[in-house]
C-alpha cells in the first residue's frame, strides 16, 4: 500500500500487507485505501490496523469453533509434535554426527555398510515426511474447522510444538550420546531447524492449501498416507527396505508419547470426514485470502 | 436505543450524503468531536450498524488518491434515519434545564 521509500517504508508496507491480509478481502480493500488517503505516520497507520485486526480476532474468538479447534487440535497435536520432533531431531542428529562429522569412504566400500547407510537415509527421511504430514494435516484441519482464526491458531500450534515439552525427549538421547550433543548445533540448532522445517512450514502450508484444495479424493489420499506413516512411526507397519522403521515411537515411555497416537490421527480422520463431505457435493467457503 | 458513537457515525454519514465512506466519516467525526477516532472502532461500529439494518454499505469505485483501492460507501436506511432522529430528540429532551443547555 505504501510504495517506494527506504527500508523503513518497505518494512511498514510489508507489515501492513501481513496485518491487512488477516481481514476479509472487501474490508482489506477499504481499510488500505483509507490509510493511503489519510497519509498518517507509519506508526499510527500500523497502530490503526493492529487495533482493527485485534477487534476482529477477538470477535471471532467469541464463537465456540475456534475453542473446539484449540482444545482438540492445537493442544494435543502440538504436544505430540513437540515430543516427537525433539525425539526424532535427536535421532537424526546422532546419525548426522556419525555420517557427516565422521565421514569415511569406508561407509561406501562394503555392501553391509552401504545397506546400513541406505536404511538410515530412508528411515530418517520417512520420519521427516511423517512429521511434515502430521503438521500439514494439523494446519489443514485448523483451517477447515475455523478458517478465519488460523492467523492465531496455527501460530499457537507452532508455539505449543516449540514450547510444549521443550527438549524433554531430547535429553535421553543427549545423555546416551554425549559426544554428539556436546555440540551446540546438535543440542540447540538442529531441533529448532527440525521443528521449523518440518512443523511450522508444513502446518502453515496445510492451512493455506485448505482454502484452495477442492478435491475430496486428494484429501483421502493424504489421510491414507498419513495413517500409513503413523502406523510405521509407531512400529505397527514395517516393510523391510521400503519402509524401514528408525526410532519408532516408544510404546511405554514419557507422558507425551501417550498422547501421540490419537492426537496425530485425529486430523487425518478430519480429512476423511472433509473428503466425504465434499464427495457428497458440498463445497467449503473459500475463506479469507491474504 | 443507539449508542453515542453509533449516533455520531449516523450523523456524519447523513451530513456527507453520497460522499459518506470510511475515511470521510472518520475525518468528520474527528472534526466534530475533537477526539481521535480509531479505525477499529469505526469499522466494527459500521458492521454493527449494518447488522441492525441502520445503514447499508457497498464497495465503491477505486480512486487514484487511495492507491487504486475501493471505498466502503455508507448510506443510511430509513430505519437508521428514524433511530438517529429518535436519539437526537431524546438527547434534547434529556438536556432541558441542564446548565450547559441554557446557553
């Protein structure tokens, strides 16, 4: 809306676009035009839009659906993702340290070592895919249940993922592998990267795509893939070479794991319901565009 | 019964006539009341008035002065005019005999 100028003007314009993006298209158009016409200071313009956005979000949270979404998706899925992302980030760090920090060509010379390397690569890759699938379905479901509050509910899901269990599940791996976790990168940076790339981005992407995905069959495929990956993650499904299980979710361990199964399959079940709903001819509203 | 701010918005809209839209109403409100009017208060009150059937809003044409953005045009309905009139008369009646109303 405010074009040209230096870095500050560009930052203001960027902030305004983000904030105004939370409003309905017609209202965004009118509000941005009013601000352009009044030519207030940058700070005042931002304060005005923040005030309007807060009022709008507060009004939306007076309904019960955002609270249902928070209690059934944000808290349980966020805690499960929090526990498992730290657990798998720790596992990935151990193998990354083994193969990247201590690389020798001997890993490729013997057939057994090559097979082991392939097993680890596929296993960790599938873990990463599973984490991304859970986060994607979580974000998607939040958008389906309560489209206009995704601006708060999806960041809340990410916040719970980062802060819900902290590095509780990483500590066991750290105590058993002190050489790996002596490095700040593997102890601090790697779990943050893992959560950012495999939870925050897929969750946001899932929420955004829920506004455009119209195919019930596509949702059904995602739900089935998610269910298969979940079964594999819990050690209930293993296809040697094709779907190796690496770091399966412990059946009886710390409390966050007990939540995981149901919590992570819940959003996939919602996708099946949404797919069925669409298959019988219903179309969801497009929701606000940003 | 209208609220004070709702009445002020209806009055500003009536005064502006065909030129009543968000930024113009805000300017009139600030000039007449001497207080700053926040965008959030204005737009949420416009929504409330529209939900009560006291105004009707439409998106107008985009103009270059607004960076090519459309205006949210506001028009009083017959019910809005009736409610504003009733509020005005109530205030006049309530003010009779008051020290500030004698001048």
